[in-house]
C-alpha cells in the first residue's frame, strides 16, 4: 500500500512539474518571439546637438519636434545638448526627422546610433544570458 501511494505521489509531482515547465516555456516563447511593428509600436531616437542651447532654444526645438508627423513625445536637455524623442515608425523615419531638423532649424545635430558593442551590452536578454539560451532552445523546438 505504501508503494502504491508513493507511485501516485511521484506521478502527480512529475505531471505537475512537466505542466509548469511547459507553461513557462510557452510564456517565454510568446514574450520574446520576434514581432512585426504594429500601429502602436513606438521607437526612441536621440539627437546630439553640436552648439550650446538655452532653455528658450529647447522650447523651440520641442515645439518643432511635436509638429513633426509621427512624433509622440519629446525631451530636450539644454545642459547635455541632447534631444530624445519617440515616434511611430509606421508614420515617420528617425533619419528623416533628423534631416528635417537640420534643414529647417538653425541648430545642427547628429542622430546618435549605438555601436554593436553598446547594443549587445544594453539588452537584458543578451545572447550569452541563461534566459536567452532557454528562449532559443524553446524557439528551436517550436
């Protein structure tokens, strides 16, 4: 009788464990799978300004940026001479916004593009992390 009870407990414990592993695997796959940008996808971009600007200049830049098609939110820091903005990639291109910025405003700046090394170190699920390896394993199975 004890052996029968131990077998039932073992089978139940194994079944529940396998169920939970499958649930976690499906969750990881669903969260990290590549997705095409939808209409609500936002992208962040940065412009590094060359000349110094004042708070008044920052206001002018923010106002101009908000009037650009697809721009959602703008932050201008006159101390660091950095403009950060979010935009909808379906409606606008970050490079086009920066080109218009340089052409239409008296302030000149370059779009900041991170290097490969910076991109690799910025992702919380880097290619060498345990969670990324679990994701790739599950993705290969499915």
